[in-house]
C-alpha cells in the first residue's frame, strides 16, 4: 500500500559543507575539532560540498547528477548518516536502506548464509524476520548453490547480487542507490530495476546516483546537479540532464 502524501520533508539539507584533505595520510587532531573555523583552514584542505540546501518529500525520486569527484557519493553518505557535515545540518526522518558501497560490511570468511543474517541484522531486521525472508533473498540473488561458500570466494557480480537482495528487502522508507548496478550481468540488473520500481510504487523515497541518463530518466522525476561541490540546479530530471549535457559539452 502506498504511503499517504505528505508535505513534511523526509530529508532536509541546510547549508551543508564537507571538507576533506588532499593528503589522505593526514589526520585531524582532537584539538582541531574544537578550534575555530578559520583556525582549522589549511592549504591542503578542500570543500567537497559547500552551501548545499534542499529538501525531499516522501515518495519523491531524486537523481543526483554530476561528473566524478563532484560530491555525489559524499552527499549520499551524509543522508545515510555514515558521514558528518563540517557545516550546516542534515535531518533525515525515518530509516534508510543504503545501497552505497554495497558490499561493504560483509565478512569475507563468513559464508553467504551467515552474511545474510549478519547484514540484515545490522540493518535492524530481527532474526525471525530474516528467516521468514531468507528463501526470498536467496532466490532473488540466484545464489542458492553457494549458501555455504565463504563470501570471499564469490565473484564481484555475485557479491552485488547478495548485497542488493538483502538491502532491497529492508522496510526502510528511504532508499539510497549509488551506482551499485554497474557490476553484474544485464539480466540481473533488469531484476534490480524492477525491484526499485516496486519500491517506488509502494511510496518509498529514492535518492539515486548514476551516470546513465537512461536509468535516471527511468526512475527519477527530479534532479540535483552538483558541480565543484555546489548545487548548480535543482529541477526536473529532464532540465537537470539537459543543463549537465550542455555544461559537459562546453567543457570538452
């Protein structure tokens, strides 16, 4: 059953900024965290995102557009609450099913069976709920012959199958998808697309990152165009893709 329409945002991002160091080996000291903003500013730091503001209503399907390195994945990690902003606020109402860095968190030496229980449990599913959905998860992933195989012995495509099948069975109202379908065969990708459409038909909210215009147009009605860490355009997915295409052609 679809969720009731609401004008209350489920995601609210207000003047958000995220700063990184170019030298990945560098570390902030504990003292730096409590220092003033200007005092913390250093030549080797850059803003991955800056002054980002937008909100998302329940049931919206948002496509995040931009070239590599423009802050798209960073934005999804903020919404997933696995990263904290250096400036501004990120408010998320309700749980999140994160299909980002999708195979992260799985344990190589555990079997597929054990990893399914582990990952679903870490995302809040009770053991009896996992057991009730276990066959469904395995059937969708087409991985039944490898239940007792250590996860590390699976191919990259098989790992994505297991991960997508687990995460897409969560009952969270917000779905985050970050280019996770690039790995795997065409037939399984179509199964994933159909599953995403089922979730959207059920009233879920989608935050979707992809370099594929076809995928973005298929799932999304609204777009956010990021460039050099700033929000260039927030509009219909068609307008956002047209602007992105124009800017990219001029840059070439």
